């Protein structure tokens, strides 16, 4: 547990020293979502329907683009190898790193999502559901993404490759995340979707740190 | 077969020979079965009352779809064995199977859209099965490109194995989420599940074609694994003898 807190603290400190990384991801998210109305036209009804999906897809891509930061700096300066050698559980370290990725790359998106939702004309209730679904769903993205990031560590063209590996695995999260908002606006209630998102979160909390730790060992052998 | 034999043939050098002996049998069998299957499907099987001649595409479509899913599972099993017991050959088999799996996946999607156009009036609908087949295709592509991107064969094997295992855990999750998504989006009005009962000859044609696809897969995977073995073992004496002889 101590190692978890230590890695979180250290990585957060490092992230705070380089705020531009956080901001880049955030603005990618905002720009990406703002492109859609320009592409499909300003029809309010259409935008209202597309809104949740667009925000979710933008969050997915923004999260995926920032996956490279998860391990690359520690890999480049050799810290990661020390972490592999240390007697603490590597899975816990990975979990901590995924948590920091979530805090630095995705929490700001969640905070900005209502603003984008307003651009798409979502109702207040839909905005709350959007926030809730993003809060539960985005940690899954960080966790699943950590597997892809550790497998592609140090490879040429790793950035494109990670999208091929990770995006298909993101699909269930996207479906239930965007689906939650749709369900609530159509009067079905979002609880079912949010519960499944929660189940996905629990599952990935249990399974992905171990898988990503194994992947790190493979990549650094 | 006794255990000793299995261990013996898990060595690439001995398996190379065994695979070489097995390929002609499976290849010939597959050619015969394809010929028989195509004959049944084009000349013996009756024209469908509702769908006319267009239904005949299922004779390749359904076996291809079966194979694409089955091969992924086999790949994952080989990957699991490879990771657990550190056997090089298992990873090579997984690598040899992947392109065939992706090919069958593509055939299933391609023929499906050719069937969909006259039947549903659309090349593509976001039906749960179509969508999950498409995602399976993406998973194959991810596996293949990850392996291709890594230079070191040992790392490529193990990284590929891990992503195959992660993928196979995800396949049911993806399938059910897509299915649920699809039923919530009223959209697709077509369902595969209430297919009309088939005539016996149709079923026979499909099964023969399925076995033909199986034998084809075995033959081509063994062929490919032989090439992979040679490439990986080119520095060994036995392999360089074979390569020298081939020149």
C-alpha cells in the first residue's frame, strides 16, 4: 500500500512540473469534440443526439493519445527497470501509474465534458449522467490502456500501434458510457448502464494491473 | 501417443519434419473436400424458397465465420501454453494461425455484405454479429501488427501471446456489449436467430465446406510454421543444411 501512495505522489509531482502535457490532452479533447458540429452541421436536434457519443469518443482518443506518457519517461531514464527489480509488487506500481494517468489525463476531461455537453445542447439531467458515466468509465480506459502502453514500450511507431491494440478493447466502455446518457434522455434510466460500467471498472481493477505488469516484464526483458 | 513423443515434437527441429509430412495429406484432403463441398453447394443443394440463389453464399460465409472465431481461440490456447511453459513452438503456431484467422474473418465480412445487399438492401447493417465480427478482425490486425513491430522474436512471441489472451477474455465482453447496444438501438430489424430450418443437403454442403476450411487451415498453418521455424533457426546446423540444400 505504501508503494502505491509513493508512486502516486511521485508521478503526480512529475506531472505537475510539466503542466503542458495535461493541457495538451485537454485541448485535444476540446478541439476534437468541437470539430463534429463543423463537420455534420449545426442542426440542434442532430447535435443533441450525437453529443454523448462524440464526447465519449473524444475522451477515448484523448486518453489513448496520452497513454505513451504512462511509462515512457521512466523507461527512458531507467527508473522503470529499478521498479521491476524492487521487491514491491509490480502490479501495484502499475495500478498507481494508471491512477496518475487517470488523474492527469482524464479527470480534466471529465471536468470539461459538461461544457462540451452544453455546446451540443444536452439537458441538465443528461449532463449529470454524462459526468457520472465518464467518472466511472474513464478509469477503465487508463487501466486497459496500461496493457497496450506496456506492450508497445520502446517500439518504433508505438503510438499508432497502441491505438490498434487498445481501441477495440475500449469498445464496451464506449458503448455503455455513451449508452448511459442515451438511456437517460430516452427515459429508460441510466442506472443499468452505469452498473455495467461499474462492473467493467471492478473487473479491470482486478485483472489489468497484473496483465500490464506481465507485459512490462516482457518488454523489458 | 505417449508423453515422450509430445515432448519430442515440441522441439522445432523435429516438428519441422513432422509438419512437412502432414502438409500433403491435409492439403489433398482439403482440395477434395472443397471440390465436393462446392459441388454440393452449387449443384446438389436446392434453391432456397425465400432467398433464391443468393443464399448459396452461406456455404463459404458460415464456415469462414466459424473458423475465424475458432482460430482466435486456438491462437489464445497456444499463447497460453507458450507463456506458461515457455515453449517456442506454441508461439510460432499462434503466429502462423493469425493471418489465416484474419483472412477468414475478412471473407466472412466480405461475403456477408454481398449477401446482405440483395437480402437486406444494404451492404452493411450494425447488427450485433456483424459488429463483433468486425471487432474480431481488428483484434487479429492488432495481434499481427504487434508481432510485426517487435524485432526480437522472443519478445514478439510473448507480447503477442499476452495480447491474444487479453483479446480472448474481451471477446465475450465485446460480443455481449455489442449485442445489448444493438437491441437498444432499435435499428437492425434483421435477426439471424430465427433462421428457417435447412434442407439436409444444404446442411451437408455447409459441413463439408467447414471441414474443408479446417483442413485448409491446418495445412496452411503448418506450411507457415515451417517457414517461421526455418527463419528463426537459420543459425542452427540442421536448418542451414536444409536451406543450403534448397539453394
